[in-house]
């Protein structure tokens, strides 16, 4: 039986080591041991049957996602998490539903569980109910346990006035987590002895317009629990990292950016008993490791 890791033991004296470390002379504990849990991560697929706009190659995302699904099936993670924006906007409701159903047919090939984070583009022309009807999503915010960890999915697709996103009724710069969901989050953190990983779309760290408006309030709840190891998020499309009061905020690279398979991005998150975290990136998603037993970022 696996022992329960405390958040304090898991992240105490840890550091983020970015790209290229595996080729160095040091051997991390995380590279020498088997992970306790592995999770596939993909974000900002933005599939749509429409022409390329700027750096976003919407149609190419379907083949990119197909490659990622094959990779995940080969690697056999416990589950795959999509961190938001499965689709991009269509001309009308029928088109957006078709985009979503097309993506779902690819995700249906996964031979493991999958979990969804709701992104702002997921409900640009759809309501949340319509998104749920056409995917395997049960509800937009949820908590579940896997491999001795609690995972909590948050939904920041709410306006400042509390109205849920849907049918182009929002500005993307106005994401919020309502008080009721914050209270639910606090309850979920109090109800577990496991270390916790948060999955989000909009940023919970300090990232300007890409951040949740009430991110400081949410961070305080995460910090006060002394259980949260890391937050994995998408939305800004670029690799990014911040550590705030001992919690690691890890932003994954978007799949939609750039043409062809070579510009895709997805990764495999490994969590280890010694407190290490590692993302093994594919294509444009960098490798990085949060190494136990060190201080500072290098």
C-alpha cells in the first residue's frame, strides 16, 4: 500500500530545473526511480475547420492531437488532462458543435481516463451545458484522487458579475472563480490528506491579462491548506513558470501554434515519492524538473 505524502514533505526544498538538465552530469532522483504517477498533459488545441490566422494553425491541430493520443497510449499514463480551449470559434452553433465532436472522436481513442479543464474558447459560442453534452465532461469543476494525489480542476470561465461564460457574452480578460467555487475548493483541500495538484486554464499566478481576476484570493486558499504542490495551466500559449510561496505554477505550451506536427506540444507529468516532479515534453513542450533536495531556481 502506498503511503500518503504530505504537501510539506513533497515540496520542501525543491527547485525548478529547466530544459537540457537530463544531458548533464548529475542524475536526479526522479530520473533514477519509477514515478508514483504519470499524467498526460495537453492544452490549447483550438481545433477549428477554418483558415490559419497568424501563428494559429487551427486545422493542423487534429493531426497533432492524433499524434499525442498515440503517444499517450504508448506511454500508458493514469489519465490525460486537457487544460482548456479544445476548439476555436466557428461561424455558428452547428459549426462549433461539429468542431467539438471532431475533437472528441480523436480523444475517444485514448485507452485511459481523460479529464477536461474548461477554457474560454470552449464556450465562446457554446454554453457550458452544450459543451458538457458533446464531451465526456461531467462538470466544469471537480476533485478526484489518483495514485496518492488529489487533483482539483477549477473553472474560471465566469465574468466579474458572476455570470458564466457562454455565447460570446464575455471578454477573455475577465476570468473569475466565484466565491461559491472558492468555498468548495477550500472544502476539498481540507477533506484530503493527499498532496494536491491543481489543473486550470487561466493563470492562477501573476500573468497580467492571462490571470484570473481573483487569483490572489485563490492563491491564499491554496497556500493556507499547506497541501498544494503545483498548478498546471494553459491559456497564454507559452512555456512559463513561477514559484509563489512554495507552490509551483507551471504553464504548458499550446498545441495550436505553428504548422505541422513539428510545432505541436504536449507532455507527460511524472510525480515521484521523493518530492520530484518532471514533465517530459514532446515536440515544442520543453522538458523540466522540479528537483527535491535543493533550493532556488536554476
